[in-house]
């Protein structure tokens, strides 16, 4: 039985869609997380999305966003740990991303300052 090209394309498209739909990874954090973070609408929801994303595929820019959210939630130790992880990931890239490394250093310093003032 001969298979026409359109049938193969349809099967291929269906398989691609099925794979995409079955993927356990949440979509890359984009406007949703940033909106929730920047607008302070629901920091717990933004943090939940970021931790899920970072557990599956940590990228330095996403881990940095998690650190920012934690700092806004007054989770100083969590912010410091996330920023340290982000810096480690940023410096491990080729070439190292020094911009994010500096952002992480600044966030760590701010978290330490706020933690000290909270005592």
C-alpha cells in the first residue's frame, strides 16, 4: 500500500504536536512570570512558576528572576542562594555572562543588607 506525501506530513505533524503536548516542561517563563513579579500581583504564583521551571531546566536568567522574587518576598536566604546559583550558571556559559554575574552580586549584597536591617 503506497503512502502519499500528505499522509506522511500529517502523521509527522501529529507526532510533533503530541510530543509537544506531552512534554513535562512548562513553557519558558516570559511575560506571565515577569508580569506577576514586576507588578507584585501574586508573588507566590510567580515563585511557584519559576521554581518549577528552574527544577526542570535552570537557566541563569530564570534563576536570577527567582532570586528577585524571593527578595521581594523577604526570603533573604533563598534570594542569596538563588543568586549564587544564577551567578554560577552565568559564569559557566561560553563566554561567561558577566552582566548577570554582576546583577547577582548586587542582589546578594541587597539581600544581605535587608536581612541585616530586618533583625
